[in-house]
């Protein structure tokens, strides 16, 4: 295959990664809104544990997730539009999202692990097939 020909599978992975970035951004936003709307609910009950080294108030976690979600969503739109800068930003933001959700595991483990798995897939898809969507 020449350098100008693009695999349909590679383009599909790139488009899927872009859409997953947008979905991760929405999920992050939902997690943040849940934290802000229902301050100190059972979902965030572990935030009262003062022994956790990343103790943030519920609203602190909420704003962290909302801001991260908006930026990730915008990067997903950029990747879908074929912007080179958006691929780089998408990989960096997916890595930041994975680290942030790793820190979030003691608070809401299932949600955090699902988002980490999605972040890893997005990083893989953007680094191996990211340039194919621009073509």
C-alpha cells in the first residue's frame, strides 16, 4: 500500500477515537455535574476520608471533571475535523484523564476504570492511526 492510500480500518479507528474523545468528555462532564449537583452523596462518599492523599472537596472533584471534560470534548471535535494539533492534544488529554481517573478510583472505582480503559484505547488509536482521518 502506498503512503497515499489509507486503510478503511485505520480511518475507522481514527474516527472512533475522535468520537470516543467526545464521549469521554461528556462522561467527565456528567461526573462533574453529579458532584456539583449532589454535594456529598453516596457516589462521592469516599471524599470524606481525610487519609486519601488527594483529598478534594466534592465541588473540587466536580470542577476538575467538568473542565477536563470540556477540553477533551473540544479535542475530539478537532480530531474528527482532521486537525493535526488535535491529535497531539487528544493524546495528552487522554493521558491526563487516565491519571485523573486513577486518582478517582478510591472514590468511584467502576466509573474511573471504565474511563481509564477508554483513554488507553484513544491513545492507542490516535498514535497508530491518527493521521489517517486527515486524509
